[in-house]
């Protein structure tokens, strides 16, 4: 899992590359949480263009970041999710909780 960031106004875009699964969630969580707590963005975008696969760990990690952002009155947006990733996310309420493009 690789993560790099770009910023546009009050938005931080986290560009993810690699699978989101039980092997990568600890790194994903600590890396993104540090950025959220330091920057307190109004919007965080998870760009999943480079994520070919996620399992249920991905659902839990995204919901956790959604809740953390809400504590800072921020929002979470997901973009460029593959068909497979969207399918996994559709098993949860993620599509109803946040913006997915």
C-alpha cells in the first residue's frame, strides 16, 4: 500500500495504490489519521484509482475515517473506485454515508 497526498484549497486528496485488506489496514489507518488530525480538512478525497482489490477490512477502515472526519466537521468523498471495490462497498451503507464518484 502506497499513499501520497495533494491539496486543493480545504481539500486533501489521498491517492492510494495497492490492495486494501487486513495486511494494509494498519498502515492505511495510521497514515491517513495523522493527516486528518494534523490538517483537519473540510473534505478528504480517497482516490482509489490504484486500488484493484479490497475486502471487508476496507469497509471498516473507510467507515472509521468517515467518523474521524465528522469529529472535525469534515466530509469524506471516494473517487475512481473500481467495479470490484464498489461491489464490496455496496454490501455496506458506504454509498449512502458519503459521496462516491
